[in-house]
C-alpha cells in the first residue's frame, strides 16, 4: 500500500502564501477594517483571495498584495472576500421577541411627541437582520403610518449590500416556523424562473437605507443619535482596540434611553458605560 505521507492537496505552489506575505495581508486587513486574522486563518485567506488572483491572471500573492496596496477599488473587493457574511432571518429569535414586547413599546412612549424613531443595523451583511428588525417593528406597532421611522443598515462589504438591497433570498432561508400570515404580509413568492425565491415587499425595503460604512472609520457620519442599534456577530472578528473603538462610537451615537443589541457571544469587554438589560442587550449606564 502506498505511503499516505507522499500525497498532498492540489494547491499550485504559486498560490500558497508564505508567512511573510500572510503577515502583510493580515496587517493591511487589520489596519483598514479592524478584522483580526491570526495564523490559523491562512487557509481562509488563500482560498478566499485565490479567485481575485485568477480574475486578474496574477501569479502570486505578493503580486496581488502590490495591486491591493495601489488600487483602492481592489482593496474594497479584497475586504468583500475576507469578510464573513453568515446571517439569517430572525437570528437569535429572543432578541426579536424582546424588541417587540419591550423595546419598541418603550421607544414609542419616549418618542410619542416627536413621532420619529431611528434604528441602525451595523454590520447588516446581506440584509436578513435589518429586514427582520423592520418586520418586527411593523408587527409591534401595527404599521408605521404617522411615524417617521428611519432605518439605516450598513456594512463594509459592497457585495453583501448589493444582495441586501435586492431583498431577494432563497425561500429556505426563512425559519421553518415562519407563520404563513407573516410570510404573506412581508414577502412575495417567486414564480417561473424565480421559483423557490422570496422577495421582501417594497414597503419593507423602503423603510431601510443601505450604505457602506467601515466601522474602523475614526468618525461616523451621523448628525442625530439612534434609538436602537443592532451590531451582532460583528465585533467577534475584531481585535481589542477595534472593539473598544466601536463600543465608544456606539455610546456616542446612541440616544440616552436607547438600546444596543450585541451578538450572543459578544461582551462589553469591561466597558462600564453600558449596563445589561437583557441577554446581550444594553442601555447607557448612568456613570
Ligand atoms: C457574521 S456577519 C453578521 C450579520 C448580522 N449582523 C447577523 O448577526 O446575522 C458580520 C458582518 O460584519 C461585517 N463587517 C466586518 N468588518 C466590518 C467593518 N470593519 N465595518 C463594517 N462591517 C464589517 C461583515 O462584512 C459581515 O457582513
């Protein structure tokens, strides 16, 4: 029997990344996005960027590194490839129950004179999160007429934002237990060549503005604060410095009575300016 040690994967030698080049990429990615890639992510970087090398007929990662350094558009494309966009409708269901039963009634009461509410989904990926929020808000309020309801959804990935903006998904992406009336109220069913797809209804899509925003920016372009901020399963990709930056920016851009939702495995890393009010949901503390 042949010795298994003499077999290896079909990775062309020019498409392997040396430690030195990996270090250059991970440093560049960290500086531009706050995303932390340790040595264990070398395979991920290689496989995700290989298609960009192929597109340009570039023979090595060092050559591609030079291109990314000198071409801002390619830097954006590289970050599109590197970002992990895993998401789903009504992910962490308990957050949507809390949003409907506690947060929205509370915010509506606080804003009963102004009748204006601002919500931000930061790191919205392909849109399932902001659409789930919009649907939950609509359900909780029994419609939004008479209210100036502004929702912003941002991400670093222009590719994810394109999908988000289209509002078109595989039917299978909806949770199995999605009630039929809810489905009928907020989605259209694909027919013909779009069989098996669903489309978010226009009135839901029109509630949301999708924009590219890199959370690494020193300043965020908002003149007014948000009543509710969702930033779930985004900070897990960041280093400590970036986590602190993002949390301090959320503190600045959240209304005094506002709510901040983080992902199930994300913490406040000792930030005392927020106090927990529910499972990974926070309000500003009084200190
Ligand atoms: C795993 S998804 C989370 C999506 C959604 N919030 C959820 O919980 O289902 C993480 C998202 O964070 C985005 N992201 C990563 N780094 C970012 C940055 N520096 N600025 C803005 N978005 C970033 C990624 O592009 C990706 O779409």
